[in-house]
């Protein structure tokens, strides 16, 4: 079966942007599917900074506040916080976790060689896997809590801080684990600074103000909008 050039859909940049906004529930907040549905439509929610993840869900789910993600994680268990795309922390739907695990395991390893001082032998990898399995057999632990348990079972070498991480170093064992707006909060006050990339006409200004109000609702605070340069440093 052959296709003609005329059979290929032609999309403008505006079409693509509109489709992505709709898919991410940023034009009209989702009213069905809950947190898990929103996260699934996004192909995972970046969650290096938990407050940012809570805001990301709240802006996409009608009537939600920052509590919605917490309940989905710790009460409903409909989503899970783990290492996802790019090896960074994401929130993924629990129902899709097996698919993500298989897909991420199939991604080729980066071509950059691991420095000798960071490497693990095959026996050490097996020791870590056995230690993790034993530690989690009868307990629920965070990755930080797991470090002490792995070191106790596998040896002190597993806890050596040799892996570069965001603003710090991770213990050796964790290499086995697969995996412009700015806001600052002070009490209930939420200072939101926005650096526009386009000129703000009356319509855009009104839309921006509505979006900032929604940020306040999600984070359960009182927002204050400032239009100006964002000068913050490193972020995740």
C-alpha cells in the first residue's frame, strides 16, 4: 500500500502547540481520570522538586490543590514516585509501572564511560540487588532510608559517595537503581515572578493573572505577581 504526499497530515506550529496544550490539560483542566490519568497523559510528571510536582498536577486537574498528589501517592497508591525518563525522579501511574520499567530497561546505556573509582563489579551489583530485595521484603523505605540498609547488608563500599548528583553526591549502590516562572513561599504569601518572552497585551495579562490566581489555589496560599527578570540560580 502506497501513500501520496497529499495523504500526510499537515500541521502548523500553532496546531502542534494547541494539541500539546490539550493533551497536557493546560488549556482546559481535566475533570476525569484523577491524578493518575493526568500523569499518564503527560507520559510522567517530573518530580525532582515535590512542590513543583504538586503544582503541576493542580494546574491540570480541575478543583485540585497540592493535597491531590499527596493523596494519590500515599493513600490511593494510584501513582508512584520513582526514577523515570532521563534517570530523574518522576511520578508515574501505578497501573503503567510495569510498562515503564520494561521500556526504561531497554534504553541503551549512555556512551560515556563510568570512571573507574565509581564502578561496581558484577558480584557487587548482585550483592546490592540482594540487599535491596531483603531490605524491602517486610518494609517500605525511601531511597535515602535504603542506603543504611544496603550498607549494613552489602558492606561499607556500597555507601561511598562517588556518584555525581544534583548539588551533591550519591552513594555507590544507587547506580544500580533504574530509574520562565519562579515562585517563593513565605507563610501563606506566594511571590510569583514572571519574565515574559512576548509582549503582554490586555488579553495575555488577564490570562497571566488568572493563572497566578490558580497557583495560589493549588498551593493554598495568597499569590503576588511581579513582572520582571527571573534571576534564580541552579534548579532541578
